[in-house]
C-alpha cells in the first residue's frame, strides 16, 4: 500500500477502478491531486451541509433584499385592509427588472410561502382574459365548501383588486358590507416579463388561508375558463340575474372537482 499524502483510498470499489486511477495519477498528476483535494473537502463538510441548503439560504437572503416590509407607504382602510396597495410598497421593482420571469416567480413564491396568506404568479395571457371579463362582469357569487353544505360569498372587482364578502353581509348591510378578503393583482411586470403577481389580505376573524385559497382558485375557474358554460354563469349573474340559480355554482364546483377537493375534512384523506 502506498503511504503519504498521495495514498490511494482503500475501499471495496477501488479494485474495480484501480487501473483508471493509476493511469490518471501517472498521466495527469495535477488533475489527480485536485480531485483528491475536493474529496477531502467534502469529507470535512459538517453533517447536513448541502448545495441545496446553500441555495435555499441564498434565495432567502435575496428575498430579504428585494422585499420591503409589507404595506410600506400605504394607507390602511377601515377594517384593516391596505388602501391603494401598490407593488412598489412590497417589492423593489427596480431590483427585479434585470431578472427573468422564472427567477421572479421563484423569489415571489419563496417569500410568500413562509407567510400565512394567499399568493400566485399568473401568466399574462390568463390574466388578460380574466381582466377583460372582469370589465363586463365585475361581480360573481362564489360558494365556499363547509362541513355541511356551502357558504356563499360575493366577489366584486374594483380596479385590479377583487373584494369578497359573505352573501349574508351583503343582504344585511348592502354596499356598506365590509370586505373579508381582498386579492391584489399587480400587472406592473406584465408586458416586460409576461407575469402578473398576486397576493392577498383577509380578515382572520371570518376566514382562514384555506378559505381564501378556495375563493382565489374559483376566480380562475370561472373567469379564466375556456368552457363557455362555466363563464356563462358569470354572464348570467351580471346581466340576467333573474335567471341565475345559486345551485348552478355548486354544480360547477362539483363537476370541476374543486368542491370535493376543498371540502373540509377531505384534505386529511389525500396522500
């Protein structure tokens, strides 16, 4: 057995590659020494060290540099929701302009995944369709699955914000009914990057994140669908309200599978 710093490792696999290793050592001693140094370096790394871990820490650090404290420079409206909430109040837009859509998506998702809220990155073409339809059909009735039955919520577009409040609130308080969830859509990077960023605020006294996610998913189901029958319900609600049937929303949710997926108690059954 060779001794010294250049000693070849003794392990059960060495015999299999003995000839190739010896040949590399004779013909390219510098390459051989370099590989041995790298091998020793890996051995010295602490348990749990990995390039993936470094990558995650790097992404978290980037997120801290790129995001501001939420709501910075915005005014809060009655009910605790941020009034005129802009992307500039959340994100250093100038800093991300040099990044690709994929990088921005990754940073946005990484940042909000640690927060108790709803968020998304919507492709520009999908948002274009939603936005166009929101202009002619600014409101709709959504059904939130509960343990027994459904609870209805009215969603009303106001610019690029989508406000939700329960139907019972609308029936009892009319236009004064407070928002219980607001989805904020930011098309600032739509033309340049092809994405629209979305995040939300909610009244935690009435809704949990799973409720908010359910309502946000339904917005895309009804406003971004290619199925004419599905979007037809939105048109009927806005333009032929006397023909609209509450149960048609539930039927559409059940047909899409979304109602069954989001019904409380079902999540624990999913593997």
